[in-house]
């Protein structure tokens, strides 16, 4: 049985309590990380690939949220297969000031369906990416847990992906529910603005 068809229903629980002080990312987080959700689907890579739009985000990291507030433009995400089989390359494009910035990140598969992994050399941080819920054609609820290798400091990020540049009120409420379960207040949620399409002539590309 393939990685993508191991289960039809499973649950993931992640619980950690403590104080997290991230010097490299300038993030000070005093919060209890508590991820608990269930998957009622077999994650299909072919259906999950393609173009998504990051339309909302929330995090336990104040510094991260301050940076997002300064540049709350919708992020265009293109997901494609990469080697080995099952891995995904995520190309993120966003408008910053008058230019367009693109980053490319390789998501590696894990033994847990719906869970991916990547490393950020700049902060020497490992990032676990969880697909909390998706119906493929409208939305995907994403949970990212970043852990710095040196100190073990952890940051939680919750994202809403949409196939369009906006999401229905029902989907937004589902996203808010997932955010609340992590102990994050609704007021901390940022809904990204549609600032138009990027002009690819001034694109910077970075690989992580």
C-alpha cells in the first residue's frame, strides 16, 4: 500500500507546554502548543497539487505576525511533484512594495500521511507541515510547527489555502476554529489583501 493510501481515518495529537524564546527569528512566544485534529480522508497528491492562494494566517510568534502585517498581500502558491516520488516543491510568489518575490521550498514526505517536512538553513530550523483538512477544490487548512535545532524553540503557524483569491465565510469560520484550538485569539488572524498580480520581471528567487 502506498504512502498516500495508508489510512482513511486517523488522528494526530501534538502537545507541548513551555516558554519559547527564538533569538534568530526574534520571536518570543509564551504559549502552549496544542495541535489536535483528525483526518477523514486519504490525502491525494494529484488532487492536492496545483495552484493555491494563501489568504489567511495566524501564529504564536509576534515578530512573524508583525512582518505579515507590514506585507499582508495574498501569496500565490504553486505545488508540483519533485523527486523522490511523493515529495512536493512549493513555489511561493508575493508582491512586496513594487516588486515580486519568489521562493521555492522542497517538502519531503514523512511516514505520516498528510505530514511533510522541510529545513530552513537561515534559522537552522526544522518545519513540520500538516494538512489538517482539505477538500482539494476549495480550501486546505495547514498547520506548521517550526523547531530550532540549537535551542529547541518552537513556533506554531496556521494557514488557510484557497483555490481562489478569496474563501467563503464557512471556510473562514473553519479556519478560525482551528486557530482557536491552538490558543490563538481571533484578533491575531491576518486575512491577506488581494494586491493584484506580480510582474515577473523583478522576481527574486530563493531556495530553502
